[in-house]
């Protein structure tokens, strides 16, 4: 049974991807800050509880993955705070950079040999903000642009192997990502994405023949809309 690692597996896009992979017959190791009792009883699912916004938690998770034969790494965990830059706390900046950018680089570094050996996949769940400039999104956009640059570079670096590297760039998606923010996705179906849409994209990537790679996968809502708090 092929084995995947998914960060941010307990909620939102990460949860949808985890469930989709389990439905497709994968074994999944999910890394998240909180682990529920229900998750611990799911067949073919192993939970690792770790705070990936901190160096200590990230290296603890990496240590638990040592020796695992991994075919798929999905870097999904992340958060954003959208405020004037001078109003951001220094701790918020450092945690956002670590979780959104540093942790995916560290996980890729730790698992890359296994991914290449198993003709695997490395998928970064990025953001539309990696492709544009938005006010109040300087740090978040910087982390996502950096993650995109890493994925693009790694794609070129590993093209002599059978590793597939993809950046998925979703637009605003209905998840708990916005719970602490001053805005949310629109209530109209055509003005938002669903977490299942991102899982659909991942399934499409995995279903393609190995000789073809979608290196960049941008998903947007048909119409534009936003709900202000």
C-alpha cells in the first residue's frame, strides 16, 4: 500500500485531501497540531501530533517519519494574518514564515530520497497569493511565493528522476482558515472554492501517467466574491 504524508490533516483542505487519499487506497500519515480520538481509530491513518510552526515540533515530526517509505508528501499546513505590516507581531511573522515555508522545505529535505526512490509526488498546497500582490498580505504572499519558487526549482532539479513536483494554487476556499480573520469566502456557490475541489485536483494529478506532470495547478472560483466581517 502506497504511503502519504499530509500536513494540516485535521481540518480544511488537509482533511479533505487525507480523506480522499484514504478513499483511493492510500495509507496516510497525518501531521497536525491537534489530534482527535476519532482520527486515531481511522483505518490506514496514523496521526502525528506536532506544532509545525515551531522548530522543535517540526523536528520531532521528522524524527517520527525516519525510516518510512513515503511516496507522496502534501505540504498543506499553513495560516495567514492580513493586516498592515507594521501592526503584525514579530511572533506572528516568524511563525507564518516557519509554518508556510520553512517546514515544507525541511520535510522535503527529510523525505526527498524516499520520494525519488518510490517514483513519488511532492505537492505543495500553495495559494493564489503566490501569483499576485495583495495589500495587507506581504508576509503571507512572501511565504507562498517562496514555496512556489521552491517547488519550481525542485521540479527542475529532479527531472532526471521519476518524482513529480506540483504547486497547487487555490483561490479563496471555504475552510476554517478564515475563522480568525476579518473577511471570509462568499456564501454564493460560484464565488468560492470547496476543499473537495482541491482534493479533486490532487486526485487528477495522481491519476495522470507518470510521463506527464502538471507542475502548476491554479484553481479559481468562477465569479469573484468576498464576505467582509
